[in-house]
C-alpha cells in the first residue's frame, strides 16, 4: 500500500498525521479493493502529503496518512466516498480501531543507501 | 510486541507520540532480544503511556510509543541503554528509518466487543 520511503519524502514539520490502528476481521469481503481505492482517493485530496501502512500476519495494522494542515485532515474525514468506506470499515472490516490526529513537530530520517559514500 | 488494545487504553489527549517507521535488514543479529528489552525499558520510564508495533512479512515496520509530555520523550531518547540500542539500530538492524515526534490532539476509538450489547 505504501513505498518504504514515504517518511523520507515528507516536507519539514509541522504537518499533520492521522494515525489509524486497527484489527482486521477475518476474510477480505471487499477490503483490499477499498484499501487501494482509499489510498488513491486520499492522494487526490488537497493537502495530502503521503501515506504509509503496515499490517502483520495476525491482521494488526497501523496506517498513517500525512496532511499539510488540520483543515486538510477535516476535509478528508468528511469526503463522501471516504465516509462510506468508514461506515463499511466499522460494520465489516475492523474488529477494533483507533484514530489519532497528531501534529508532527519534529522528524529525522536515516537512509543507508544515501550514506553509501560515507563509510 | 503490543496488545491490540494499546490505543484503546490511552488517556485523553493531549499526549505525545513517537512514530518510528523502519525497514529491517536481513537476519536477526540480536534484534528480537533488543526489541523486547526496549519495550520493557520504555515501560519503566516516567511518562510512558504505551507502545504499539506492527511489522509485515517484508520487514517494514511502524512502532509508536506514547508519552505524557515532550519532556518524557526527550528523557527516553537520551536514556543510556536506549542510546546504545539506537546506535546498533543505525549500524546493524535498519536499512532505513524515520522518527517523528507528534503531539496527539484528538483520538477516538471503536471496539466491537464493547458494542456487543448494542446490536
């Protein structure tokens, strides 16, 4: 769902992070198609900066989307097609979930490949 | 490394999140023991609120630790044994990583089991 380098490509803080932690229910039931569609849809919204998502074999997942402002976060939450996905997520795809809205104040990254010339 | 309910058990915002995204190198090389030790060590620090961690089959991971204040985050970053783990992480365990310090301003959770009596 995300490339390994999402965090490496973000602008300097401050910006906003929407932290979505969840436990999937069993079975796909349309989840994979929706998840891919939501990433595409999010990337088309104003203020979108990036997304990264990891889910383990037990169905535990953390997805973080990044936004330029709190207003952009609000607009994305209220986007029509996203609202329908949120409802289906609550009824069908997730056993539990938590959404946290956070202002990223500092960030630092390290990429081995970028250091290849500095042994 | 974390129970499914970490996010469900946090206090009301505001609090701080340290978002650690990483790509593991191949092979364990002491990683699993260190990771478990760091969770234990973090939980003993003042201001610790919880941690959740997910890593997928490709070695991509997101770990979020939660803290009561920015001061608690600073102290944890500077903790001696944690500093040694950070150095080993940079040299050995991670191909790339990103650390983001964020202030959580809002949060909402949903747990299916808690709704079992509300069909």
